[in-house]
């Protein structure tokens, strides 16, 4: 394929390549989408820059899941607007685009509230970016938040081997998007649309391409990743367990992960194979993110989670039976409307029973347009805050004990990149802990045995115990 590089001609007549800065907020799906947006703009000559002030195109890839998400986006637009004004004073045009879930939810309102934004693009339309950006550069104000009929994934450009290598030895691959669950606190079903699973062959091709450029670890991502039901080569739907088994055969791929799972799907039969895969596949890392949100059946029902506390614990027990060294992380919301002290104690008791390696804890906050936003029995902020602190105390104790339990043990570490100190490397444990060690940079991309000697707040420290060389990998650009 021929690619053309387009140049911007400044007011002073200088030619230079176009630069794009993509700022990602929120979850791994947005990080993945940001990469794919940059890949899709690359054939138009856009090169990525870490500095928004020098960019010709700034894309804010937004997230709607946290409190005051919309306010944060507008304040970020205000900051970028100053850079846009400065660029225009120098005779350089800067296009500002808002993408992601806030773009999908707010649409035209963004352009109405701030005239500095040129383009609002929904999460299903990133493959249209080159055309949309070209029109925005010509001065058009554009909002494209329709759910298109064409498959975004088919139309998005693939990353170059150089772009893959620059992003490191671990990569996300989206296998499923959207959600049909309609938890009463969540905007995702409205911003990302219905559940769609990508076909197996396309995912395998993506993973083979990544592996050929040095990627060793793949995290399969989706809003409800364990509801995956993409079509296999024979046209029949396959489960996430089947997909993981297929990907474990891709040469060069040493580690597989998946997130985020829904407890309800873990127990409805479609995940029997996934649970078994934890016992069968050494490449499948023993670390599962399984959000529970609450330990009270009354609140789980009000959240429309469609599983009970007992069923959640059953899912944990079945996974642990398949692989006893599995560790779990979770998400919790405290202070959901109507949550009593007794409901909250159920949450604390569940956390104690599971003994999590880590968890994300949040105070409930309303999302406009969701059913829970209309509930009257809101919990006072002071109570929410007090409950959050009590839950965080439990989770922090568990997380510290989990990390400390590895001191004196030897772990397999995937070496990812140089550290901040001379001679230092940074890698990841099977439990996603960051591990610092002193070793040769040639080990980047290898899985090595590291004796863990100490633990910091978020980091393990260790020394090389024995090197397991990575299988030979294709060189970039070969
Ligand atoms: Fe949101 Fe619930 Fe769907 Fe997760 S399962 S994306 S919380 S609606």
C-alpha cells in the first residue's frame, strides 16, 4: 500500500509533518482506542506528539464513568484552548476534537458550550477520523455520534511494526464492545451501545501481528469480556475460553489476560470453559478482575446486577478451584441510593471473605440519564465518605499483605522497559505488580526469574535469579 505524508504549510512558508496529541482518560478501552486513532491518522502523515502545544490536532478521548467527568472535560478544553489561541497567533491552525464516552453522551452540546472544539466524534466512528479531521481543518464544525452500520474494527488502520514496538511488550486487544446489562448506575450501555463481539479470525490476526513485532503479553479487553461470543472460523460462536486457548498457540505470546468480567456471566454456563482454561493454560495469568460493587443482595438488586452475593462467592470459589493461586481484584460502589449501614457491613464482610489483591473503591455519584440518578433515597455525602474510608482500610490492608507475601519468593517477571535509575529495568509479575531489578536492557521482552527482596508502596524489588530466554521473535520491519 502506498502511503503519503501530508505537510502543513505555516504562515512563514515552512513545511512540516502534522502532529497529533491524543490524551486518554479512563479505562484500558480508551487507551486502546487512542492507539487505534493515532494508527488511523498515520497514513495522513500525522505523527504522535506528547506535547499538545505543538500539535495540529488534539484529541481528548474522554471517559464518563467518574464523577464530574463532563466538568473535567470542559476544564481540559479550556486549557487546550489557550494553546490553540497561541498557535493561531503564530499562524498555525490547531483542531480540537473530543472523542469517547463524553462525546457520545453530550454530542452537539459540546460545540454549543465551547466554540474552540471543532469535532465531536463518538466511540463507534473513529475509523472516519481522517475525513472528519480534514473537514474540521477546513473550518467545518462536526458532530458524528451516530452508531454506524459498518464495522469500525474493519475500517481502522493497523499499527505499523514501529508503532507496535514503541508501545512496548504488552498490548491491549479489544475483543468485545458495548453492554446489554443496564446496571442502574452506569452510562456504558448508552455510550457504547449493545454488546458486539469480534470474530475469532480477526482477533487472531491482530495478535499474530503484535507478536511478530515483539509483543509478549496480550490483555483482551471488553466492557463485558466474559460475555464474548464472536464467530469462529466455522461460523459458530466461540466463548472467551475457546478464544484464549486459540491465542495461547500464537508463537511469541507468553502471557494472556482478560478484563472486565461480569459475575453473572461467570456462572451461566458460557464461562465453564474459561474457568477450566485457568487450570489448563500456563499462559493465562492468575489474576482476575471481577467487579462486585456491593455485598448486599438488596443493593445488588437495586443496581440491576442480576446476581446475588452467594453467586458472586460461588464464581470466586469455582475459579479458585480451577487455579488455587488465582488472585482477585474488584470494583466497589459505596453509598448507592438506599444503602443502609447493614448493607454496607455486608460489603465489608464480602471483602473480608474474598481477600482481594486490590480493588477500586468509589462513592456513588449520579450519572445523568441513568435510572439510579432518579432515585430519591440518596445517601448523605458524609456517610458515603465515612463508608469509603472504612472499605479502603480493609482493601489497603489486604493489598499490602498480598504484596508482602511475595518477599522471599521467586516470580516470573516479564521485563518491559528501562527504569528511572541507571542499570534498572522494570517488569510485571503475573499479578501485574511492577517489579524493579538491576539487569541488562537486552532482557527487555524476556520472562526472567526474579527473587523478590523487598516491597514498596506500589512496587516489588528483586534480583535476577535465573534467566529464561524468550523464544526467538521476528525483528521489527522484517
Ligand atoms: Fe456498566 Fe453494568 Fe455494563 Fe459494566 S455490566 S458496563 S457496570 S452496565
